[in-house]
C-alpha cells in the first residue's frame, strides 16, 4: 500500500486520535489504507473503523484488509452522517481526514492530476461523475474560469489566462494535458513554470470535485457525530483548505468571528488541541516530499 500512497505524519495522526481500543473511528480519506491499517492495530474486537473513499482504486485497496472491525464505504466524506446512519452509527470517537490527492492518483497519467504526464483532462476523484476538467476548460465562461484560477488556484494573471483559454478553445477543443499546457505555458513566470502549472491545476481540480464545499459540509457533520471528547484530526496541503479547518475549529464557522452567548461564552463545538498546526519532521520530508506542505490540526469535541 505504500506504493499507492505513503501516509504522511502517520504517528502524529494516530496520537492525535487518542484511540480507545473499543471505540468507533472513521478514516474519511481511505486512499491506500495506510492510516486505516495503523488505526486497526490499536482496536480490539469491539472497536470499529469505517473507511470512506469515492475512488474505485481505493475500494480495491480496501478489499485487501481482512479485519472484522473494518467497513469500507464508497462515498464522498460530505455524506458522512448519511452513511454512518445507514450502518447504525450516530456517534463516533474519532475522525481522521488526510485531504488532497493521493500519490497514486498523481502518478496515474489517465487520471489527469499531474502535469508530468500527457493524458486526458480528467481530475475527477469520483470517476463516475459527469463533470471532468475537460468540461470545465471547454465549457465554462470566461468569468467562471477567472474565478477558478484566481480564487482556487491563487493565480495572479487569472483574468488574462481565462481570456486566452476561451480564445484557444474556439479554434479547437482542448482535450489533453499536453494541449492545455501549450495554451497556458506562455503565461507562466520564467523559472517558476512548474509552480504556476500546479496552481492552475489546483484551481481546476478544486472546481471539478467541489473540494472546498465538500470540506465545509464534512467539518460541520464531524462536529455533529463526534462524541464528547471525541477527536477530529485533519491534514491539509494548501492554504485554502487549512484556513477552513482552522476557522471551523477556532470559531465554529468558516467566516467571521466566533459567536458568543449572553454570558460571553463562545458558541463553538470544538476546541483546538494544538496551538499551531503540526508539521512533518525534516527526516520525513526527506523521505516523502509530499509531507513538506502538510499541516495537521487536532481538535476535541467540547
């Protein structure tokens, strides 16, 4: 499974969950199963672990696990409450989320997540959904593309880039990563091409998978299903995700200031366990470059 995805900050995640052997836990981003396998080691016969993932490849990985404590759920984590309820569960002791794209998805050319390969413009986490990167690039209006590149990709010349794509696709459909890079490469800052491409791809990927909206829905549901003193452990890889996680933990909302009751008590469901996000050690970063941008936040249900 390490070939599929090397789990980032594995021990820090396990420590953050503060696992009870007979507890109920959820790994909402199962992927290669690295974190789930480790959680299962800490559970006894009465403990339960539910692994969520919408990816078909993740399902294949889940089938390898032979443990009665484990149940795989092929669904987006924004449907957390619904699918837990279907399995007779309303409250859990801990939830783990490792956000972002798995190494396997990045390294599979046909998935279209990486600029390192030519392949179809896809980027769908759930390959059964209709909208892919191809539909976004060829079908969205100029204003919509401007928003995606500017807000989700944090690209500085987002407006110029959006206009250029609209012109290019009017001449021929942009169907592959190679064709898309040919259109956008002239707008990348010299010497920073790879970073620019990564930002553009990030913006499109977030739109295709509704990643930020799904994250908001997941965080709100997590607070509802956690037991008192239950733990939420979330690892993010870019500032847009981390900001939502940080705000929800600290304020109980994604925007604005924390609300208070008439006595001045803060109205929020979680409290932070860590003052600052946990980051990977230099040793781990040297072994797994993906860990460099990871920020781990741990919270407890009040």
